[in-house]
C-alpha cells in the first residue's frame, strides 16, 4: 500500500468518524445540517478515474448510512456527486489545465474557485438527500429551506477546515 493510499484511507476514516460522532448532532435550529463527509469525495485528486470515484462515493455514503440508519440515502447522494464531479471539474478547468496530482483545494486554486466548485456539488448532494428523505414534494418549501441553509452551513465548515488545514500536493 502506497503512502498516498494510506493518507486517503486515514482521511476517509477521520471524515466518517467526525461526521457520525460530532456532526450528526450538530444541527442549527432544527434546519441546518452539516454533512462534511462529502468534502472527502470532493477533495480526491482531479485525475482519479470515474469508476474509483463511484466506488469510493458508494462506500463513503454507505458508511454514513450505517450510523445514520438511513437505508442508502447518503450512498445514493454521494454516488450522484461522484458521477458528476469529473464533468464539473472539466467545466472549471483553469486556462493551463490541471497539474499532475492536483487536488481541488483552496490552497491550490483559491477560495473563489473552491466555492464555485463545491457549492453546486453540495447543493446537488443535499437536494437528493433531503427530497428523498421527504419522500416527495409534499413539504417542498420546508425542504428547499433545509437544502439552502444546510448547503451554506456545509460549505462554510468546508472552508473553515480548508483554511485551518491547508492541503498541499501529495
């Protein structure tokens, strides 16, 4: 197992543990939820193949589902953003292209790029998660508010983590 694989494995475990032990109970005003665990999926190297992303997304979501007792809600949402991630990165490609071993991070591309990258991905994740959880569109406006404030909460926490623990190329 390479050094990079060990770093990603430890990171995976830390994200899942932080999510299920601390952030599971960190809900603001019974509306804003923070699902920081998706930051792991969003921070994987740019050149990672889609099949690996889908597999990692499924395992990540399933691991959170086990602790949230949510029967695949998180797994389906993370698989969707894993599927969309490379296409969104292609849209956001800088003028000179991505460097080898580039990771989507504030330290690599700046805060504006990172927000442009992460907000739509978090929004898609939260939309799938909360609308599936609601079981339809009966509580459309309540669900929409929950999606909006949870997206803001999650992205702000992701930015704080990015600034506290800046990542460098591995």
